[in-house]
C-alpha cells in the first residue's frame, strides 16, 4: 500500500525517485476505493492446481481483488472435468465487452510447437488484442510471455537444445523499478520450458525493459515502460513441489528427464525441495497489484481512455531517449 504524506513534503521527490508510492494528503483524501477486477486466462491443463497457485499469490496483497476465470473455446481440456469449467470459467465472448484492471495469461505446455500450429492461437491473439484496449495491465507467464512477445512485437522464440528445468538465479537489472522494488540483487525463479526468447530481437524494442535476467535463463522479467504489459518467462507461481511432480511424472512415463537444477538438496529427488523463490514471487504480485491499484481509474468504463493516456505519455517520454 502507498504511504500518505503531508502536502509538499520535500521527501516526496526522493521517494518518487526511488519508485515508492507516496500520496499527499489532498490526493489521499479524495481517493475512491473499489475492488480490483482481474481476469485469469488459464491455459494450463492442470486448471485447479494453476488456479490455486495464482490465487495464493494474489491473496497476499492487502487489496481486495475480484477474479474471473477465462478459458479458450477452441480447445478441449482433458485434464479437468467439464463441470468445473462450466461452473467457474467463461469463454472470451463473455469478457470482450468488459474492462479489467488486470489480466493474467498463463503458460501452456506447447512451446515445442510453432505458435500458429496451436489450435487456439487465433483465439489467443484476439484476447491479446482485446487486452490492449480493455485491460489496464496484463501479466504473461512462461509460454504466455513468449506468445505475447511474438504476437505484439514479432519477437520469435528459439528452441533450446535441452529443456530448461530447475530453479535459477536471476540478476536484478533495475533496483528502483516499481515491479521489483524490494527485490534482492539476486532472486530465484523456477523455469520449465523448451524454448526461449530471441534476445537479439528483444533488444531492438526500446519500449521493452528487462528487469531481471539470468545467465542460463536469459530475461526473466520484462515490462513495457508503462507496465501495460509484463512478461515473466518462468513460473514464480509454482509451489514447492511443482517441479518435483513434473520430474516424477516424466520419470515414471520413461521419458528423458533430468533432475531439476538447483532444486533438490544434493540433487536427490527423494529429498524435499527447498522453496527459494516464494518471497520474491509474493513481492512481484504485490507490487503489480499495488501499481494497478494506484493507476487504474475508479470507473472501469474509463480504463480504455486511461490506457490511451498512459500510452501517449510513455511514447512522449520514449521519444526523448
């Protein structure tokens, strides 16, 4: 939550430089408060597990958040009951006339396929295009991040020689950014993917800012400078045992799978994994929701115009770089 300060306090300029929200009394007194409305497009086959993981992170914020679950209509889910989908999920048709403060687009186990070969690719592109005008800030996770960067910026993915699988150190690139405010200089993030961002193409887009990265993983957290889009290439939402479950699943299927790196003590899969990313995962989501809360308009009908205004001011600032 922001701090309230006396009007005109000199410290405001310093706090602003350090990316800390500080509201002057006059502004704070006129704030209108409502729950944040966040939509979650869950592309993972393990719907219930993913729901729980994301809601666990959202719940750590002191803000009241209302969550709606979205699914694609052009793909049939086989790992969850139809009753669950009917009861808790709506298709895009029920969202497209609404505005949201936030949207989370999850990953999906399809990174070895060409984007255009994914059966719901066209529908996903429609949702991403809708979010550009109707969602104040969208967070893309893992394959969702690769897909968003490809659709919006034409940045291709590249296939990795071996699956990136484990918990990897990420170096903080901007300690004063709102999203990573409070992060240690090195944080850890789980990764489980066969593809990565083409960093040469990424570097051509000055509007995309790398906030943390790793030697093995490449960029880990990327954001547009207006925070309208946030890309997380790993799985901050993963629980302690998620990578272990993936390992044992593939192991018992006889599939080629390595022990996840930097995860099991002594690389022994019989030992309980060490949960090294939980604090930073909570912090990222808390920072994100806090920023959205500060910036999104009180009237959801004004979200499209607020997005346009934010984009215009950011474009003007970028022209000065």
